[in-house]
């Protein structure tokens, strides 16, 4: 019997960098949480404690800050720059993955005009980028997380099988609520990231709003399909949607009729629906995720 | 030596009620987290386990849901209705406090028009109301929490004393960032709550943006003063502002010059600045908080 | 109408200091989260941005680390040392409050013997100290938080009033579970802190286990009374106990009988029971909390 | 171009069941957080909203509670029972994964003896089981999470490469701290789960304590190897170890010498080290995770 090292990676997670651009009196802000993970020729550190090839995670953090001294641009570009650096400049690094969460800010309005240098956080939502670079290939994934949405009409759940343990009633009018995570993969790195992001997000939101839902799965698929139909540069999209249950409260013990208007928003348990929608001809992306 | 019961209260915390109003095809949503706390003649349950006067917390929860079957209106009104009910309908209850967090939602845009029945969470910010009712008096407090704001210019911190343990450098250009909690007390319950809230919030944000800050304390006072000057119905305001430190990253080891543009956003420790601004003639409000 | 500054305080919150004592080959560990809050003559910083009297929160942090270079001892002593320093060494500081959370660690067992230099976190529970110093008086509060306990027998809830909104059934056998916070105040600072803490904690736990509970309020009072009866140095104790509801699951739809053994542990809403137990002759402690 | 459905799964996450066994006057407690995820023939619900084959997540939750009415035993057995049920009783289900977190409790001591019916939560640590069943194969993974450990001696980090962005100093005496997640896969389901868990855990802790660490990666490998050497039934182990940085505080500005005893425990960023150790002859386990 031989014991051996299998898959492994390491890196610096959650370097929180805020980059203010002061090129003009009207400042710009970028607020990023950057995580780096490296894989490669790291057997010696595991087996012998030999760190000759181990780029310290402290160096990775420094690199993130140093690179942020140049204009950051879109997070996909910043992630590409970082990931390519680690793969190209260190022989031991066979694969670098850089994951970025971007927290959105908006200008504070003063007398109905956006302030030059004062901002407020906008929403719970984060924009995501995940870039994976190897010596001769690279993958870019964009997306969003923590986008909390709710439909008060146009959602049913009926026709499901019943067994000994089924007590759920069929419904043709329920609340559908979720905290969306959507991540989509591109076929190349020659993309207008800003447009892809805002249009992908728009397709997802409009589909959520317009789609008459017979199942959360159906809504998930419809959203994924809408993105793929609208954006040729996207070949695959993965969605994760917790079903945040809103239970109609039974008010009949109090002599009241709840016209499907009063709900208890429960925390746990919750449904969790996960799915992938992709093109038939999508290039292999197993290493992108 | 005698041992006795001192201050005490009990109640149901965090009943999460979502109220959809379906009066027309265009739905309205209210998303509230409601906490009830009752004080009064409850010595017997503490000393003897006699629950004759103890309104069960389960009943409190039911009451929240039942009252939500009527249109909710502004959260201050909903809290008043609930708090008055507990004080008026139960002899044992001498004081009822109802605290509400409201989570804001906006309509999802479809073809640039707000959807009738589809919503998304707006911001990390919550609107707050806290109502305290006793037999012959009541207090209303409104406010907001988790409003994250940042100034990239117009903030200094200089002229502080130095002792053996001081290493901080003076700065005339730092990032000022905080997660605001502001709560203000009214002199009466005859107030246009919606207007007071939105105008109070506006004064706070505009002052934060416009104010040249020599200290976070000064900014806190200026925001409180602005609300009191603009809103005659408000007699006291309390603000709590963590100083979310953004440290300029030293890039000189890498041969780079950080022109005060690249910052590390630290988690802990953080400064915590708390203060009250009030009118000289504010009626006593000790029991309101 | 005059607007003025009311109560205010500021300080550095959550300085997380880990102190290893290496006096012998068998190390000792102290893991503390220290928060400082100062009040006093700080009107000028609020009104004019004049920081002449403002001990920077950064200095407060440095002071915590510097003082930790000496042996820390019990957290009450460390908090006293820090709070006295701020009050005594800075004329502008009228009141200093130092709050410490201590995270407990135990030695990892190797061949059934505690390791000299390897530790693991013990429990979710924290030990607390809160010291408030003014020019001529000081108060010490000790306690614990996040001590999660559960009784599977010996808990009833019956005899409560019923109104239109009451649906709760009476029960003579329910699960009682809570996450305890208990904080007790001393009459002096000449106390064996370690013994008071461990004995106070023991009285609370034993009372929770032994007490036949007719109401969570009764259990709260019994625990407080037990501490006061056993510890002469304690004059007041405050307890906060969320009622972490465990609902018996109705298995009858599945043809099963739940013999009060299967429960759903709910998150929200929860009951929240808060109370104070004190000696009749307790000295005034309003400023201690 | 054709768009199609790719990998997908759905289920009920985080059903929190507490099971008290009252067979004797001395009760036993099991506290489990159970998540179910099903994959299989679910294209119709995605594409057409046809739910004929969709076992409702509500039914999955009911099933967890119903099965908990029988004695639960070890969590691996409980997960196997549930996962086999979903695969065997529903033709549409091709793969069922049941993941369980178990929260450990200990009896409260009363007069140095464990109480019959009163418990306290023990540690932040969770025990884990993850079972994946398909029609003709199944995989069992056990493990633990959130086990927070720290070494105050026996940890170095030296010999790493230096580039333009490296500022880290070499150290032969640092604090090593992590919050361990370890999960190991078995070659069969005929295992004494309780013994494998407690022995696996013991090997991990003893190795952490005893191992002289030249890199966190080396410690990770040593722990994995120790488990594989001691437990023949285990064929693969995956470990995830955030490097919870403890920075030595520079006290020299205060005229003090920090003898490597005072540390600042930082939150973010943190190193993240992940690795797999396995036997050469481990059967394929790609679907187990």
C-alpha cells in the first residue's frame, strides 16, 4: 500500500482592496474581495516541508495590492492579469485561479445630483468573476450572487407525486423568492465584460419577472436559456437558487381570512435548486469551475 | 439579606412577516421583522412559576400575523397598533415595546418599467421603528441601520494628543467609511412618518457627503444637527458609527508610489463612535430607548 | 431652540489579542477580544473638529497590545488595568469602559496527556468581563455568553391566559433550550475572579439542570438567586435567555406516533426572556452596564 | 445551436432535527442538520414545468423527521437509510446525496456527575457525514468541520522564493492556527462509524500537536497520512485548512520587547490550504464528493 498526495491548492483568500481613482475631482471607487488559489508542483512542501517553490500567500496579497495601483478596469480583466502573472512568472504554478467579488457602490445624491466623492453601498448583490489560467489555456466565468428576488404572482407548484410522507398541498398561487447565484462561462477572453455582465443580469431579472413559473426548476432553466440566447459569447451558465419559503399564515383560528396576503418568511429548512444550462457545442469547461 | 427580582421583560423576537397587498393587479410588498417585549406585573412567573398573567410569546407572534391581515401602513403606525394592544388589552402589561426592521424592496424593471408583481431587495439598509407604550405615555423612535457610506475626500484627522503608545500619523486626506445606525425620537405620534423618514435619511446622507470632516465625531454631530434643524417633530437623535478603517497600502517596497488610491479595508478592530444630539427642550425620553 | 450634544462615547472595538506565555516549555494561552469606550470632555471634537483631547482609537489599540506584553492574569484585572490607565492618564477621559470576551482553549490530548504547546478551542461559550472606571468609582461585571444548554425533561408551560389570538397548547413536558448570557456585578474589586467565575458558572449550570421549570422566567430567577446565595461578593445578576423553540413534529400523517422524541429546532422567531436578580442592599450600579 | 440542460440537482437543505431518546430515565440527544440533494430524470420540470417526477422538497423534510422517529444511530447509518430510500423508492431519482452535520452535546455536571436530562453544547466542532447513493453504488464520507486548533511552538516557514512583491520575513517560530475541515472516504459501508470517527479525529489532533511543521501543507499531509496509516477502511482524505494568521505585534515603538508572545489575530485575508491524501489503490470516488 502506497499513500500519496492527490489534488491540492493553496492561496490567499479574501484580500479586501478598495481602489479610489482620483484622476479627476470626481472620484471612482472599486471595492473588491480577491481570492487567489494556486496549484502545481507543490509535492515537496507537502512531503518534505521544502518551500523552494511555494509563492507565499503573503506575496500573493502584496501582488493584489500592487496590481491595484494601476487602473483596475473590469474585474474579469483584473483577475486575468493576476492569474496570468502567477502562471507565467512562477514555473511551479501550473494553474492559478483568481476569484473576485465586487461590491457595488453608488454616488450619494446631494440636491438630486451624484456627489463627486461620497458613495453608498448599493444592494446586497455582488458581481463575481472567476478566472482560471493554465500554461496553455484559460477560462473566464462571470456572474452575480446574493441577488434577492421575489414574485408575488405567477408561481405555481402542482402535479408532484405523493407518497406516504407527502403532506404538501398543491398551489397555483404561491410566493416565489430566492437569493440568486448565477455564473456564466465564456468561450473566449475577448469580451466586453461590462456589457456582458449588465445584459446577463438584465436577462435574468426580466425572465424572473415575466416567466410564469410551474416549478422553480423551470424558472431556473428559462433564465439560463435567456442568457444563452441573448449572449453569443456565453456557452454555459450555472444557477443556484435557494427556495426561500414564504408560508401563508393560517389566520382562521382568529376568525380572519388570509387572502393569500400574509406570509411567514422561514429561515430553515429551505429548498435548494441547482442547475446548468449550456450550448451543445460548448468547449470543455470542467477546469473552469 | 433579601434577594429580589429587578427589571425584567420578555417577548417574541424576530417574527418575520411578509405582507403582499393585492388590492389591484399591481402588488405592494412589506417585509418586516417584528420584535415584541413586554414588562409589567410578572413577578409571579419568576418567583412561583405562576403564568396566569403571562401572555405567551406564541400569542404575541400570532397577534403580529393577525394584525398584518389589515393594511400595515407605515411601520411606526403598525408598531403603535401592536404596542397599544398589548398595554390596553392585558392588565399585567405595564410597558410594551415593539421594534420593527423593514427590509426595502424595489420593483424589477422589465423594459425599463417596474414589474407589477416582481421585486428585488434594495440595499443592505433597513428602516427601523421602535415604539414604547405605557399606560399613559408613549414614545416613537424612527431610524435606519446598516447604511454603508464612504467619503473618498474631505476627511482629516489631525491635532490629537500623543502619548507613549501613539504611532498614528496625522492625515489631512483619509477615507471615511461607516455603517450608519441613526435613530430619532419624536415629540408626538402625530407625524407624517414616511416624510420624516425620507427627509431624515436625506439630511443624514447629504450632510455626510457635504461635510468637511475633521473627526468622525464632528460628522456625527453635523448629521444629527441637520436632522434636528430640518425636522421640528424630532427632539433627539442617536447615532452609532463604526469607523471602518481603510488603510493606505505601502507600495514602496515594490518600487511603486501609492497616490492615496489603494487601500486595505480592514475588518477588526474598528473605531466605534456613538453620540446623541438633542434639543434643549426635549421632553424626557429615558424610557423610549 | 438650542441644539446640543448629549451622551457620547468612542473607542476602539474588538482588538483581538492572543497572548502566549512561554515562561516554561509548557505554554499558556489567553485569547481575548478587547473593546474600549471612552466618555468625557469631548464636546470640542463634536462641535469644532478640535481633537486636542481625543485619545486616538489607534492609540487605544496599541495600549491593549502593549499592556498584553505583561502577564495578563484574569480578564477582570486586565480590564481594570486598562480602564484605570485611560481615566488616570488622560484628563479629558471621565469614564472608561473596557469589555473583554475571552475565548476558552484546552490542551490537545496526546496519548491521554495534555500537549505542552498545542491547543483546541473549547466550546462556543465566552467568558466576559466589563469594567467601568470613573475618577472616583469603578464597577466590575463578570459573566459568560453563548452557553448553549438544553433540558429534555423537567420543563412545563401551563396556566397562561388565553385570548382571541392564543393557539398554543399547554404542555407539561417540553424541551427547554437557550443560549445563556449571564453577567453579574460585584460590590468591590477585591475578588478572586477565577473562583467567582467558575463557581458562578457552576451554580448557573447546576440550577438549570436541577430546577423543575414551570416557566423560563422561573428558571432565570432560580439561576440568579443561586449565584447570589452562593457568592457574597456578587450583588446583582442580569440574565438574557432566548427561548430556542423545539417543536414536537406531528408524525401522525405518516401513521407514526411521536412519543415526544422528535423535534424541529426552529431559528426564528424565538422567545426572549431578560431579567435581573439583585440584593436589596445592592449599591447603585446604573453606570456599571 | 442547441441549448440544453446540464447537471442539476435539487433538495431540501438544513432540516434541523433534534432527537431525544427516552428509552430510560437517562435521555440521549442527537442534534442533526440534514440536507438532501437529488439528481436524476428531472428534465421535464426544467423544460416544461411538469412535476410528475419531482419528489417535493417538503416531502424530503417530512421523510427526515419520520425516519428520525426510529433510533438514529450513527449519522452515517442515518444518511445511508435516507439516501437509499430516495434512490430505491423513486424511479426518477438516479442519485441521492444526504449530508449531515451533527452538533455535539455533553451532559451538564451536577455534583460532578452527568445529569440525566440536561445537556450543554460541546465545542464549535461539528461531525460530518455525506452519503451518495446511486442505483448500483454508494459512497460514504465522514469527517469533521470547524475544529479550531493552534500550535504555539513547532511551526516554521522558511526557504520560500522571493520576488519583487515579497516582503514576508522567514520565521522559525510562528503560531500555526487553523479551523480544520477533514473529510475521509471509505472503501465500503461495513464500518464501525463511531470508532472510525473518533480514531480519525484522534490521529488528526495528535499529528497536529506532535508534528514539527515546516509548512502548513506539510502538516496537512502528515495528518492525512496518519489517518490512512491507522485506518484501513479509509482510502482517501481531503483537508481544508485556513491559515488563521497571528501576527507578532511590534512593540518596539513603545520601548518594549515582544518575546514572540503578543499576537494580533487577524480576520482577513487568510491563507487557504487544501489538499487530498489517498491510497494508490483507492477505488474511484469522483462521485462521492
